[in-house]
């Protein structure tokens, strides 16, 4: 298995002005920040490490997917769950935010064809940028299967499609309050036929369930099948070793750093049984 490492030369530490902080409902918060370098360099699925306050506390930055780019402005989607994310959610327009990015390895863009995206909860974060870049690369249609616990926790469909009729959003909720009543992974099999790529992002238990669905699909799988994984990232560039995840390597296995070989990895290369045994990763 060839190792794909992120190119750290593309990252920069920059200070940017917060443009807006929007509360989307269900606890989701979207922060817009003027970050010219990250906006110019970010690829779909890559992330930035955001500083959450004045050192020494919180000591570590928090990783967030680059959700979208407009000019020099980057968007990030989060939920205030711990000290770091609460401080980020408490920012206001005009505040300054320190960011290191872009980091990580992102999604592989197909040259043409249909792209299927599977998002669960905060796994919506990389897809506004990803679907736009897929369309720019030649994808004739992008299907976003967007799932959450309830309707209020769904990332708004219009922010994913942005008026593009070739971007189709199909929603699913665990409680049936909008769209398909059930897990978003239940929608995947019907969308695989003829797809050039499948991208997924969500909590690791959802990705484990998705891997099982794809395993039953067999020869119907697209040429590109990738998932953005969750792991606790202290540094984001391979120094702290806190984000090691189990992967398959030939006849055996090893651990790969999510921040350098991921967060996006080929689904076939992840040790899903080993991943399921790890404690959940929360961005606090």
C-alpha cells in the first residue's frame, strides 16, 4: 500500500479576521474567517488547526475541515461541545482568529462522472467545498446524502447545492423529522450504480456501518471510494502522534497518522474492526 502523506510546505500560520458567526440550528455553528492563504490553497477534505483562545489555555488548537471558500474567506462548521469549541462559537465579527492550514490529505477528484457524498452529522463539514470542486473538475452530477439525528441538525441543503441544479441533496433523519426515516447509510446502495467516486465523512461508527454496506455492494463500487476519518489531533502535522488509526498494509496492519495520511483515506485500506474498537474522537 503506497503511503500518501500531506505536503506540509503548503500550510501557513496566519491570523485572520472573523467575518461572521452564524448559528444554524440544532447546535451547529458556522464561522467565516478571512484567511487568504488557506482560501487559495485548500483542497476538498483538507483541514485547518484553529487556535481557541489566548495561550496557555486552551493549549492545543482544534482541527476543522475547510467547509467552503469564497474569495479570501474560509468557512468552518462546528458544534460547541467543550472549552475550545465553546470559545470559537463565542467569537464575533471583527475578532481575530489564528489558523494553521491547510493540512492533511483530501478527497481524490475524478476527471468526470457522478460523485456521491455521504455526510453524517458534523460530517457535512467538508462537502460544500468538495461538491463545488467536483463540479469544477467535470462531475456531471453530485449527490449529497445528508443525514443527522433530526431535521434541525441537518446542514442546510441550499448551502450544499448553492443553486446548482446538478447538485442533488437527499436528506435522512434518525427520528424521521425530515427526508428518509433512518440512517443515511441506508440510502447509499441505491446511488452506487455508475458513480465515479464515493466520498464519506461522519462519526466513525457511521463510517464503520458504511464500510459494511460497501462490502456487500461488491463489484458495484465506484473506482474512488474514500472516507474522512475522525481522530484526536493535537498538532495536525505528525509530531504528537495522537491521531494514529489502524490501517491494512498488505498481509498485516499498521497505524497511520490521520493528520498526514488522512483525514481522507481509501475505505479499502482502513481496518474498520480495529477502528470500531477505539474510543470515540471528539473535537472539544
